[in-house]
C-alpha cells in the first residue's frame, strides 16, 4: 500500500510542538487532536485502509515530537481509538467527532479542575508557582473569580523563563505578582501558603513529572512545611507506568542554556539541559484533577479506572498490512 503524504498542517503542528512554539501539556494535547482532525478532513485517501494508515502515520509523527508530556499520546490515543467505519466518509466523520469531543472535554476538565483547586486557596493566600501551567492558573483564576484576593511569588524557570508567561497572565487576573529567579525560591518559601505547580505526567506511584526544578522546590517546601499541590487533568496520568514503564525525561538543546558565543568564551564543557524532573510522592500533598483531589499514593486507583488493564497504541501499524480489516487486498 503506497504511503499517503501527511497534511502540511500535521507537519507544521509537529514542528511547532518540537520547537515549543506550541507548549504546555494541555495545549499540546489540543493541538495534536486538532492536527489529526485536519488530516482527516484533508486526506485524499480513496480506500478505508489508506485513510486509516495515514491517520496512524500522522499520530506517529505527532507523538515523536516530545517524549515526556503524556497528554500528547493520550490525545492521539483518544482520537485514533475512536476511528471507526466501513468507508472513508464514515472514518473521517469518526475522527472529526472524536477530535472535537476531546478538545471540548479538555476545556471542561480544566474548569472543573480549577473549581477543585480553588477550594484549597483562601482569601489572602500567597501561592508560589513554577513554569507556566494552564491547569495551575485555572485554580488561581477560579479563586479570583470567587472574590478571593490571591498573591503570587512566580519563579522565573530557567532556561526558557516560562515563569514570565505566568507572571503576565496572573497580572491580567489582578493577582499581585513578585517574580523571582529560581535560586531565590527557598528564601521566599517562608512567605507563601502553597506551592502550586502543573504536571506533564503523573506516574502510577504518584510521582509528579514536571518542569525541571520542581523536585528541588518540593523538597524545600516540605522542609519549610509548605504544602505542594500539583494541578493535573487526568490526561496527564501516564498509563504505561501501570505496567512498570518509566517516563522518559526530555533532554533539549544546550543552546537553550548557553548560546554559542558564551560557550566559546567558557571553553570545552558539557552543557546538560534536561527539561523535566521527577518529584516523589512523599513531597506532594495533593494532586488536583477534574475528578477531585487525590493524595498522590491513591492516584493509581483513578488510573486503573480510566485506563483498565490494557493500554493500546492505535498509531502503530497492525501486524499485517497486506490486507485490511475488511479482508481487502491492498
Ligand atoms: P498545562 C509545561 O511543560 C510545564 O512543565 C507545565 O507545568 C506543564 O507543561 C503542564 O502544562 P512545557 O511544555 O497543561 O513548557 O498545565 O515544557 O498547561
């Protein structure tokens, strides 16, 4: 069966995710689902098998862009698992419907999660944030909507400084913001009531995989007696960890840390740029999801309920590609 070309929108989305022009776990998930939808709408495949193969190829292209945020494969799984039909038209309709449904569920999940998270925030509280998380900001936005006065100490979050995005968005909400460099965090922990972070993946043991620097912040917060909350929609739950797999930590280009000119001035060194780290569950007080608040150790119950025992990878080619599921030779 000849490969159908991927739609340019899929390629453009994949490149934008890899370059972090599209970033943030939930935003990446929505972009991937939307790209699959576009692939379905624009596909020129004339047989059901060719259409399915192209959608799977699009899924693989999108999935290969960033390895740590499980919202990406979870989004692709949601859409491709629901690809169903006997004709190209009905297959296309099933992808459009499931992609739209996925994006709609994301929006609802974030607002439901925000309502749960806001319950933890009291009028007059100060929150310390790390990186930029739409789920974490959703909690603060809801608390502000409820009339609570919230202040924030916002970590800059080297090397890409996503804390500045957080500072700007919190400012727009009317939150009083103090921006600090990452190394000032311990000094300011004594002035905050909560550490509130997002997540790129949650493992079955309750570990929180989030932007590099989260684990050190959580250890310091525990030492100071400040509760650590991770805001994470259930698309951040990593099903592979139910069967013993670990979460791959993305390593990004060293030029994010040091430009070529600086590097040449310093001399021959190794520059390491891991994008994420793992915070063990003992440093996390609560994981906030759209299904409620969970102690990290009990998140595995929710994962089993949502994913069951068997997690499929619908972007992979079936074992035999010489004949499609209707028994038609390709
Ligand atoms: P939301 C981001 O990763 C941050 O680590 C953030 O905590 C996480 O995604 C979750 O984002 P990156 O894409 O889904 O900036 O809460 O590397 O927006």
